[in-house]
C-alpha cells in the first residue's frame, strides 16, 4: 500500500513539474515571438521615419536654395538701384552704354 501511495505521489509530482515546465516553455515562446514582432515593427517604423526625414531634407534643400537665389537677386537689385554695381552691361547681354 505504501509503495503504491509513493508511486502515485511521485506520478502526481511528475505531472505537476511537467505542467509547470510546459507552461514556462509556452511563456518563453510567447516572449520570443513578442520580441521578434517588436523588432520587426521597430525596423518598419525606422525605415518609414528615414524616408520622411529624407523627404523633409529634400524640401528644406529646395527652400534654402530658393532663398539663396532670392538673396542674391536682392543684392543685385539693390546694387543696381544704388548705382554701385560693378556689373559691366556689355558682358551681361544688356545694351551697351
């Protein structure tokens, strides 16, 4: 009788340990899947952000280039209106003086 009780207790303990072990394995697999999913989302989000930053940089480059052209045109116009220009009209395609 004692022997069958000991065997039943050992079997019950083995079942409990097995259940705990399988539960732990499932939890670890879920965590691994969640980590891979988060890593994939991070890669996707970083790639989208890099594309947005590149588009913004191109727009800013265009705006800055346009401002530079306007600044240069303003300098030329101001110099022409002040009569302090050093531009030779004959070399610029304008009427010769």
